[in-house]
C-alpha cells in the first residue's frame, strides 16, 4: 500500500553532544504534523552566539514516533549538527606554499609578481600582518634587492 502523501505526525527532539541546549543552542522538542500531500517540513533551531572562543561543537536532531516517542528506525532519522565557532581570528598564510617562480623578460621590462595571502579558519575581528621582502643570501642564485627586485614592505589589513 502506498502511503506517500497521507497525513501523519513525527516528533522531533534535539539531543546534546558537545553542544549543550540552553547554552550553545535552544532545545527543540515538538511534533510536526504533515497535511495530506505535504512532502516536507522545517524546524528552526536557534544557535546562541557568544564572543568566547571554543572548539566546534555538535548536537543531534532525532525523529521519533509521535504517539509513543520511540526512535524511528533507519539511518536517516538522526542528523548531526555542527556549530562552527566564528570567534577565531583565523590563520594567515600564503596561497602558494611551494614557491613562486617569475620569468623575467629579456627586454628588461619590469614584471609584477602577485603574492596572495589568505585568511582561513576564522574571520572574527580585524587582523593586521606586517610584510617585507628579504634577500635570502649573497650567492649568485639569489635575487638582489634594487637589482633583481624592488624591496617592498607594508601592512595587510583583514577586516
């Protein structure tokens, strides 16, 4: 017998893991009623933001039989929710870490070398990074400031 599209009810509850109801999120404990022909429904879970750094934390949302509150069978009746902490300033890194090669043209025309700096794994607050070019050593295989490249320094600002 095909039961798709019939009326029905399901109970939905949040379950603590590392994330705790009342602290990290607001508990959900409700019954959803599906009307005839209704294929989906939504619940809202309020995530409580704060200014404290903490590791990413999980909690679960579980579906239950609406009559006797027994867990529904199947792998798709529970889902993990991860609260990603946005209170980290992040990490600053070069986009390319294996070195950048610049081919100088034979006509002595200047070439611009673009170096991309990334802010990853967080975005909270303003971050500044000072930078400068540095001559590695005095060997024949090392670029020399003023001859092979123009020395630059400055400050990058990530808002």
